[in-house]
C-alpha cells in the first residue's frame, strides 16, 4: 500500500511554511515602516502569530519526513535514496540530512527556532530584525517547495515528499506495476554511518543559521539609521555563532580523522574551505565589532565583514549544492536544479546589504585622528585584515570551478584546474598567514589590556620572546625541525602561548569573565603547535621489512622507488610483526552485532548475505557474559568487516585496534582507520589492502589437493611454510557437539606448529568411532591456512595417518602513521570555543541595547 497521506500532509505543510514566512516578512516590514506605535504594535502581533504558525509548520514538515524514513516508506524517493531497513535509529537520523532537501530542512528548522528566540529576547529590535529573518526563511523554504508554476513551467525547489514514480517516471517498472514499492532502500553512504554524522551536521547548520543574526541586526541598524547601536545586541550572537560554527567544523575534522583514510583531519577540500572561510571572516568581524566605539575604521570594517560572513555562508551553500564543484570535492551534492534559486538567494541579500551600506556610508562617524601603533584598534584592524587575507586566498582558489562556469556562460572555453596537490598549495601560503596571526594575537592582548604603551615600548614582551626562543631551540634539536617556515611557526606559536598565558593569569585574578579573548588566543597557539607537528612531522611506522613485496606490477606500489611497498606492512593471521615499539599481531576478522558492545569473531557466525543477520555457530561469550547461544540469529552490519590488531609493547601491555573495511555493493568500498591514542602521539592505522575482499572472493577459500601422510609421535611435517611436530595422540572422553556412548571412542592428535618470530599454533584433529561408524571431522586453522583430518590409526606400528589441505594464509596489508602531538589540535580547539563562549557570556551581562 502506498502511504500517500503523509506525503500530502508534509507537502501541504511546506507550502504553509513558505506562505507564512512570506506573510511574516510583509507584516514585519509594515510594522517597521508604520508611522505610529499603535499600528506598529498591531502589525507586530500579527507577524508574531504568523511566524509561530510558520515554526509549527516547519516542525510538522520535519516530523512528516521522519515518519516516512522511520517507517521505511520506500515508495518515497527520499526514503528510498537515503535509508534502508538495516539502519539503526541513530543512522536513520543521519540519513535524514544526507540529502539536499533534508539539510535545507535542518537549516530552516534552526532559523525558525532562532527567530522565535529573537522575538522574545529583544522586542525593541524585533520588527526590522525579523523582517530580514523572515525574508531569509522565505528563500530557504522555497528550496524545498517542489512546486511547478503553470504556463511558464518553472520549478521552484525540490520536494522531499516526491513519490519514487514522480521522481523517476521513466522507469519501466511503472508500466508493469503502477503501485510498485521497493522492498528496501539504497541505504546510507557507509562513510556517513558514524556517530559524528549524527551530531556534526546539526551543529554545522546551527552555526550557519546563527550567522544570520548579526547580519539581520546590521541591516536593521542601517535601515533604521542606528549605525552603531546594532553592534551591542549582535555581538553576543556573533560570538555564539563563531563558537558553534567552529565546533561544527572541528567535528567534521574529527569525523574525517577517524573515518577516512587519507591520514589526517583536514585536506583543504573545497567544501571544507567553503565552511571554514565564513568562520575566519566572522572571527575578524568579532574583533572589529569589539573595537567599534573608538574607531570609525573598525565600525566600517565590521559592516563589511558581517555582510561578508553571511554572503559567504550563502556562497558556500551555492558551491556545495549547485553541483558546480563536480568531482572536485567528495562532499559536494549533485545538482538538483536549484543552482538558479541559490544564485538569486545569494545575490538578493548581497544587493540589499550593499544598498543599505552605500546609503548610510557617508553618515558613519569619522575618526578625528589616525590610529597609532600603540592603540588597541590598530592591532585589531591589522589582525582582522590578515584573517581576511587568509579567507581571500582560500575562497579565490576554491572558486576556480565558478570561474570556468562564468567563462562558459560567455562562450569562452576555460579549463583552469584546481591545484593538483591542494594540501601543498594552501598550506605553503596559509602557514605564513597563521604565523602572523599567532604573533599578533600575543601583541594585541598586551596592547588591549594596557601592558604595552608608548612609554614601555615592547619591553613587557621580552621575557615571553626569550622563553619562546629557548623552547624553540630545544624543540628544533630534539624534534629535528629544520624547515624555516616550521621553525618560525613554532616560535610564534610558543611566543603566543606564553604571552597570552601571562594575560590569562592576570585576568583570572581580576575577573574570570574577562578571560575569553586570552583563552581563545592561547587555544589558537596550542592548536597551531599541534597542527605543525601532527601534519608536518607525521611519519609512517608500518615499514615493511618482511621481504614480501606487496606488488611488483601495480604502479600504486612501485612508483617513487617502491614507496608503498616499503610503507605498507603485510600481516598474516596470528603472526606478529615488529612496528615501532610494538609487536603487532593480526588476530582475525570481526563483526559488529546490533545492540551488543564490542566486536566478535566472524568465524563464530554464519553471516546471511543481504539479510543483515547472522547465525551463531557456537556459544559466544564476552567478559564472562553470554552474548549468543549456538543457533541464535542476531542482527549484524554485513558490509562492515573489522580487523583485530593487537599492539603489545616491551612491557607486555597490549591494546587492540579495530580498523574497518566496508564493502557496500551499492556504494563501493570504504576504508576506515582506528587510532591508538597516547598523550604524545597517535598511532593511526588502517587496512590498506585485504586481498580476499578486494578480489571479491568473500569467504570462499581455494584449497590445495589433499596430501596424505603417515607419521609417528615426534615426527615432523612441513605444511604451508610451517613446521608441524606430532607431539601426542590420546583418547578423549568428550567431543564438542557430540555425545559419546559407552561403546564409542574418540582419539585426538596434538600437533605443535612453529611459525615466524617463534610463534606457536596447535592442530588438534579427531578420530571418532560412534555407533560403529568412523567420523573424521576436519580441523581447520585460520592462522596457518591448514585443514587436517585424522584418517587412520595403526596400533601395531604406532603410526597415524592424516590428510592435509592448505590454502593461502589470511593476509592483510596495513599502513600506520605516527601523529605526534595531535592531541594539541583538539585541546587547542576546545580552548578557542571555551574562550568564545566566555566572551559571549560577558557581553550578555552588559545592559541591553535600547
């Protein structure tokens, strides 16, 4: 049965949300333009009621879409494209915003919530601010409207409530089965099946939504000729927005670090840049907004930067969702035909902002004297300018596909390509910019808090500079830091940490709510030190000394003097290899059971392919608790194969990592690392090659022809590159899964198998006589690739016969990198956000603006 009602309700609510946003815009506009207070109040009351209806409608839209996803209504294109029956609840939430329509809906939801908060928090600014807010909501809701205008055949928006037959009307199945409903959906991209993808997008979109607040206050201030008053109510929101947007960006960085296998947390991807650039500009705007009272230049710069922040958010949306990036980014969406709407959306607010700014520019106050080198405003302006330079370099290069499209629109063929090595391109420029930012953050704090004056010159910073120099010399020699730009970045970062820490201690003694700026600056410097060492001095520790060449033919391994052959370590099941200070042992393939913590040996289960279930082949226990009894059926994630890697140090302490391969027939193979954390470094490890899965051989093993051997106790067999010694043959009284009667007998042979690095394995085949019948169950050793049967006993000669088959030993190839001091990246980012929130709290304590 096709559930058309819920889709119809959802689509109706989208229309209501669009209409109410438009009506609220009109009502608030009339309230702002009203000639008398009574009329203004009436219009505001009406606008409030309409906007609250808008919020209710938005919540209804979101709820309707979730009902469709949660109940697996795969007759809807959105549910079919992004969900599947196998997804647990958390990842159903993730697939909610995997698609464009869902992410727009998330953005709309946050802005509707923020709009209601603004109505309550600052009613004196409500009418003009909410006019801007409601107009933005009108544009955003139009993105999910999914309406085709008659006569002109113009489509506005893309609806998340399209039925599959409406979205893909050309499929042959509709002529045969008009009411066809797929049994399952395509599912969620394996890379997005991660807990960070549950919380990262909502945080990021809340950050995007928050950039609208200072923009709305700015337009309201210019509109109503309150040219400086807008900053006081806007500043706490700007600080909050910078904190939330920054957290969202760093969540994405950590997701990349633990989910993708490029070996880091930031790759200068165009979509990464597109979210980072507005944050940089917003940070610059915050600094100039703080200094506006004593500097006309700071006020004018604040206007430019606040406008730029919001427009850059819209521009990043255009880049990400118009399809213009094509294959330039792994994060970009395909074009849904919204590029025209997105362009109109962005240009509308750009022109509105420029109109008001130009209109009021001459009325802005003018500085009576030039800024001196010891003035606070001078250093803030310099800092904001350098942040702007950083943002410009990033967005200029990121926009290369846009330049090509513009040239194409004018009939010019342009094939300008993004840099081949984007990491090198951006890093070699940005390192100098952030070197300057680190130094300025220290000098600026000393100037701001009156520690540097014309009478003292720069003497108060001398001690910080000397200590930073001594520490730099120490790090250069111990860490072998010989690159000039790295040495300078290290010095400026250490200088910034020491100087800002002095200010931080001074402010804590004064009043804690003053420490926001100093704390954020300390965090920035700590983060830069972490980035310097974790990125600049990351090193491969999985050096291949086994003599085993992974490939002598594939260019991926042979190029650059066999670089990948040398840096990828082969591990055979059960056999250890030395890696840095650890003995690393591949312990086996593991699977994840739904609702059960940890990982479980795959060999203990028979996975039912395509059914997301597995049957336990034996009783399975974990930490003394029964997890499953033999024959139980459990839910699993079949595309996920985990590999247990045991890391054991010289003291015998061990820890296991579980890197992952995801083989998804619909979406390809995804490789995810696991990380061993330590204070001084991380060991970042992933399985670069699993020959069995890469060859799509699955669990099928190719066994050799049977070899029969007859030996006595103490004799040796050479099996599959191992030495096996028959140590004992003895009678046993019990056999697993079999009951022995009084006339039955079972004999077990015990082989000791010797491998590399003095490792030992056991083979224990059985010879069973039950009810007058002989049973010879095969004993299979995954570690050695040996399958052996106990076939005969000769009591007279005391000799025993065995049938042996061998197969390729279970082999994986791993790559591991040491990331020194990477924890400083995360610690530094946390300090930055804490500083922003402390600063926000301080600004909120000030009297409200009139």
